[in-house]
């Protein structure tokens, strides 16, 4: 609470919401006085103890009461609790003003044709205008950069930046000397910038596009918040497993209040509290405004968020009013201010932000005599410049310091700001503020004057960038502050030690020489994983992740082997403690079992898959899940992980639309490979056999951990048991490229001795349907038709290779221009039939790259799934052996 406001006045403000009249005000006053005396004489701890006791008594008597989760609309940290501000306030305010101007200039110039813009690039000014002071306080006092990876060196804080505020971060990097004026002049011009000897600046934080600058992609709303939580938890995981000491490091997230409407933003709040992640601080920029209007026009978003976070177990700090209000609160002896705020909704707050001091005098302070008296002696300009808490560096520092020092809980700071702060009539608090990209001359001069910028009228009108001299107090202060915090941010680094990969036979010999033993590829993977976990070099770096299906995937044997991570160990004796596969949680457990939360599991995977850059420690995550609940369920998160240059394995188990018999429409996956193909740094494979899977896993591990390429693998696996063949000698390279000749089935009548002019067909298959393709080939051979079977391990890799060859030909390059799939199929004859457990668009992706003159017919599982047996499903979708035979006969007739 703000201690400048007497307790009884705050209680009056709360009581104003209660429509029930007080039947005995004198008795109420006596209770109040008794409690105040207790707190005054015996301290807050005893007061809290008494409240807890009364609460227990109320529950025991079934009174039906519980404490409110919201507090009055004032600052949590009182004036007498604020630490001394440790910086030069005047210098920091000047620097923040310069950041605001250069950020504004960057966006406006990009949208004005006369300054080289095209008036169509877009950009955002208002979000950063509201968050500038929140960012600057962090940059000057709290956000620690990575000093190095040596003993005793700070590994750096993790900072998630509100995406629409990217221009402000660029503006700071310009003053720091990390970006040039030419770079700022090419905001949102990434393609044209290189020709102008400049670096194009991407719209939002994108590590893929600016790999040395941005650490975390936050442009897709809601993904930054959930990612920050799981990054904070992963840091605890690394510490508890003694892989890396992350003590003293923080995860800071600056997000928008409108962004809190996203389900991902809220979905992991209880996990953060349950895990006691006091290394996590969120700053929610409550400018009360979304893209089109107020966030909670008829309510108050700060109150709503306070209830949500407090109820979830977070430490909540409300940063509502700036220092200018302290005197008003001190003079307010009747509680008029607090009561007025209690009845002011966000829609009205937005109007107050958009209007001038005279309007606010008449419409806010003019509500009653008590408020009017408080405003006496203040000019309209002074009223107009009353700051909200998120624009006051002293208040922000106090909130950040309290958050950084808090123990046992994550902290959220709800910072009240104005969207478009300082933009005046051009956009402060207006409904159209979010889209404001253009300023006329008078608006520019008004902004210049509002922040006392050292710009001439001509410089302001021409939107000139401004950078103080290198020896100026501002520049010396800026550099000194960052030097004290380890260097500049944001900054992405990729240095990480190579991790040796064990020889393939050491963990997969059973798959390489399977000798027709029956098993599913899922079981084969789990067996390989168990072997990899035992490797002394790689094993500790592996992070097995499941949502809530470890037993379904046959991973129960890993519970005993490596344990399930728990930040508190295991405080109970599990029901199955006497079994060989009993459930085991441990502080140093290796498996991350995230419960029924695909979003949480994917966020965990991303944290592990980017550890090489975030922590300088390469980790290798394997996330196994029902394939339908991957790209379809959390595809946006996978896209963001790709942006962050993740390295790891996504394993789509029970894949395909017919392999998961009985489950039905929402569980059967027919589209994941189609979506995976759209992500440039995702290599997607659909192996049919354990030997193929082993080769793919081995190649992926070497590519990511040894060659340190920024790729990740998506591999689909089945739970269907069938005979597994041995690895064909020399097939490894072709498996990785996407296709190899599995076998040729000669005509039974003459063992293929007749002239080649007789009937031949070529059959392509992948994953679960390859076994049906093989059956079809055998049936065709019995009918006198020779069939050559190719195992397609990756349709998307074949399509990419074909597209690359096609592009090389279009560019008239001398490189090899014949697609790999074309080369492979030249050894076969006849019409080509392809069958998969996915929609037909997947095999259709290679049509353009097939040998000329060969017909091509694709079979797939388009439509919704059904609940039935595998055999019935394959017949229904037309991908069983009989359907493939019919397709082959039809194609032969057509030729």
C-alpha cells in the first residue's frame, strides 16, 4: 500500500463497492482501531497471523467469506519504502527522451516517401512510447548481459521485449554504436538494405533474421510469456542437475496488457508459482489499450490481472501513480482520490489520457469538492503532466528492485502507462494510436517540445536522427551503465562446446540388424533413447520431454533409469513403488513430464533446444507426443522456435491417419508433414523401419551437436508392430536425402526373365503405409507385374531438393540441376504410384520433379479420421494393399 494514505481511507474506498449498509458503524470502528493498534504495536507479522487465524475461523464456521484478491488502485510500494534512486535522474530522463525521438523518427521516415520510405512499411510508435521508461530502467539498472562462460562470470539475464516496442530497442542500439544511422534508415527494409551498405532492421524481435541481435521471438502474442516461464524453469532444471549454475540470473519479460488475453499468456502461471520461480519477473505494460480501443473499457485490466496473478500464487506489485501524485495523496485527508479511482473504468482512463489538463481538471478533479480542492494551485499544464507510475523512473526502479529481491515466488509488476505517451494530439491515448505512423510538422514540434529535445525546428521537421557527441555526459553515462551490467543487450551468442555423438551401433545395433523381429518404430526409438542416455558425454545433455503419455509410448522404463525432474524431489511413496517400472520423481531427474499441456511441453522443448545460445550450453531435447497434437495444436510455437533457431527433435508418435486404430477424428494425424514442410529449418522424416529411424536420429544429432547447424528434426513414428528389416548396405545417404530403393519384386511366372517391354510399376511409400506398399508389390508380382518399391523417408526433403535444382536451372547455374528423386526413379520403370498415411498434398509435393513421361498417381488419407481398426481405416481411405494394386492396374491401363 502507499503509506501516505491512511488505512481507514483505503478501507472506505474498498467499502464503496459494498452495497450492504453497515448496521453498526461504531462496532466496526472499534474492530478497525483494535487491528490498527495490533499492527502498530506488534508489527505486520503478528497482524498477518491474526488475519490468518480469523480466516481459518470463518472457514470453520462456514461463514462463506474469503479475502479479496484485489487492492485499492494505488501503488503497492509506499513512498517510505522506496530505495534511494541510484542513478542520475536528469540524465536518464534525457536519454529516454532521445530513445523516444529516434524510435519515432525511424518509423515515420520509413513511411514517408520523401525520406526514402514507401508509405507502406508500417511500424509502431505508441507501444514503445508507453514502455520506454520501463525499458530504460531495466537497461540502466537491472538487465545483466552475459559476461562470458568462465568461472564466476555472469551468464546473463534473459529479456523478452514487447514486440511492438522493437523500434525503441533499435534506437538504444544506435546510441550504443551497435547500429548505424543507415541501419535505422532501413527499418523494415531487409531486402533493399544490403545494396545501400546497411543492415535492414526486421519489424519485431526475430533471431532468425538478426541472429547476433535478438535472443527471443515475441512477435506472436502470448508465445513470449509462456516461453519466459519455461525458460526460467529450465534454468532451475540445469542448476538442479548440476549442469550449469544459474543462480543470480533473472528472466525479465515486458509484455502488454492486451497480450494477457492470449491463452498461452495465462496457461502456465500456476506452474511458475508452484515451482517457486523467483528468478522470473514480468512487467505488464498496462497502457489500458489494445489495437482498436481500451483493453477493459467497462472494467479495469489492472484489477483483473491482480486477481489472476495473486490467485495463481504470484507476488503482485502495482505501479500505478508517479511521484507527482505523492503530494496529492498526502494532502487527501478524506480518501477522495482513492475512492474516485475505485470508480473509474479503463475506458474513462483512456479518455483522460487523450485529453489535456483543462479537461482533466473539469472531468476528474471536478467530480466533487474534495478532488477540486486537491487540484487548487496546480496549473492545467501541471495536471496534464501528472505521470502514471510506468513513466516515473524512481517508481519503476523501486518496483524492479522489490521484484529482483523477492524470494519464493515469481513477480509481476502491473505498470500503469499511457499508450502513445508524449505524442500529444497526434496519438496519446486515442483509439487510433496503435496504428499511428505519420506526424505532421506541428506534431513533430510538439513532441520535440514535450521532451525538451535538442533539435532545431528544421531538424525536427525533417525527422533527423539525433546522437549526442561521444564525450557528452549522456553518452558516457549510457556506456558506463551497460559496462557495469556486463555489456549491451539484446545480444545473441552461439558459442557452445561441441558434444561428441556415440557411434550408431553402440545404441542401435538391434535396429540396424533387426533380422525381421517385430517391433514398432516408437518402441525402437525408446530403446535407442535408453542407450543414448547411458553415454557419458551425450547422455547428461539429453532432455526427454513428454506431455502426459510416457507410459503410452513405452517410456516407463526410463523412470527408474533417469527419473522425472521435480524441483522438490519426491515427497510421497508412489502407489507402484514395488514394481520394476515405478514412478520416480527426483531433484536431479532428467525427464520433463509436463502434464496435459502441449503448449507447456513445446515451451520446455524450445528452452532446451536454444540452450546453446541462451546459456552457452548445448542440450539435446527429444519431445515425443501424439503427432496430431503438434503442428496442428501448437504450430505457432513451433514456428517461433524455428525463428529462435532451435536445435532438437520433435517426435510425432502414433502418426498418420490409420496407424492409431480406434481413436478417431481428433487424434488421427494426416497433415503434420504438410505443415512441417513450410518451416525452412525443420527437416521432416516419416521412416517406416527402425533402421531408417536410427540413421535419421544419428544424422540429426551430428548435424546439431557436432556441426552445430541451426536445424531441428521432426520425425514421425508408429505404434504398430511389424517385421523390421536390416539396414540395406550403403543406404544411409539416400535415407537422409529422402528416398532409397527398398526392393524389386519380379513377376512370379518367369522371375522377371521376360523382355522389359512387359508390365512394370514403381511404388513409393512412407511410414506406416510402406508395409501396405510392399504387400501390394508382392500381389502385383503374383499377377505378372514387376514392381519396384522405394521407401520415401522424407517427402519434404525431396521437394526442397527438387525446388533447389529447379531454381538453379532458372538462374542458369552450372550446378547439378537434376533432382535427386529424378535420379532415383530412373532405375525403375512404368507408372508411379505413391501412397502415404497423410493427405495427398504430401506426396503431390514431388510431382514436378519426377522423370519425364511417367504417369503419377497419389493415394492419401484426405478428410476426417474415423474410429475403427487399422485394416478398416486403410480400406476406407484407399491406402491398403488392395487399393494400391487397383491404382497400379488402372495406371497400367492408362498407359
